[in-house]
C-alpha cells in the first residue's frame, strides 16, 4: 500500500485527542518512509514521520503545536482498511509522549 499524495481527515477521535474533522493530513511516502504535514482545528501545525510495513500498517511519531501554543508529541500505530468506495480508512491507536501521557483511538478517512 502506498500513501503518497493521499489526504486524510479524522472522522472519530478520543476526547483527549487534539485532531478533529477540521484537521487535514497530507501524506507523502518514499519507499517505506511516510511523512505528513497537518493542520486545522486545534492544530496550528503538525508533522509526523513513520514506517509503512508490507501490509500498509504505519508505525509513527508525531509532534504538533496546538492553538494554545503548546508543543505536543506522541506515537501512533495505524492499521488500514480499504472501504467499499476504494478509499483508505485508518484505525489508529495513539499515545501522548508529552502532557498527561494518556492513550486514545482515532479513525482517519481518505478524502
């Protein structure tokens, strides 16, 4: 699976997360390396970097500046599903490595 030039938006997130349906992720991929810039909603600017395995699973780290001016960091594991319309849905398990170190789940869908 290749995520290069695909755009994603959260459709669901845990209460302790900062991304919303207004947050837009622009994915780039070269080989197994995935990167993304993202912003919108409570996120002024964010970046992620990760590795994509042969099944399309993504292991990543992220950092972002929220609208309160705080630097937040975390890790995430994403598992893909191909929806009936052919677009990708990502099921994510994430954890803050800053702040309260809480965990959460989110779902992103390709736009």
